[in-house]
C-alpha cells in the first residue's frame, strides 16, 4: 500500500511540473510580413471611420482600445474621428518580431464641412490561429504645434 501512495505522489509531483502549452498564438518561427500588418491597420482605420461593423472582426474580445485617454468599446475607436468623413494615412511604421507586431500610424480624418483632424495611433498586434488581430490600440489627437 505504501508503494502505491509513493507512486501516486510521484505522479502528482511530475504532472505539476509539466510544461503548459499556450494555444492561440503562432510560434516565433512563423513570421508574417509587414504588409500584412499594414493592411490590417489600414482596414481598422478605414472601416472604423466608415462605421462598418466589419471593423469588429479585427479585434479579439479581450482587446483594449483607448482614444484620447478614454477606453472605447465601439466605433468610432480613434481620436478625432466621428461621423460623416473619411480617413487617410499620412505615415506608418511597422515592426515585426515573430508572431507579434507593433505599428505607429499618423492619420487625418477629413470632414466635408470643417478642417481635418490629425491623429496618431499605436497598435499592438498578435498573430493568432485565425490571422493577425489587434490586441491593443491607443490613439491621440496631435497638439496644435505638432501639426
């Protein structure tokens, strides 16, 4: 009886020390391209400015989005963007490391009746089993002297 309990204790100890595999992310060797990430960022801004519900598919349920220091849960997600205009991207930079990417984008939201609003957004993007998804985005309007 004593040998069974010792064997059981050893089994419990070994199972507690086993490696846990995290699912949902690609291994670091599975790299994408910066053009894939740029396309995702462009789609996020464009669909959001058009109030297209397809923008919701670019984010996992646990994504966090901030605009001018306030958390956003639906469109418009980005600083300076509201209804009735279009968005253009002035500049972008993408860094890629395995299954992670981060991007910084300067954009302009153009309204038909008023001046354009200028904003900057930073994205953190992860490659998951169903493709690249935005897991964090933060945007702010530029200060007048930075325009």
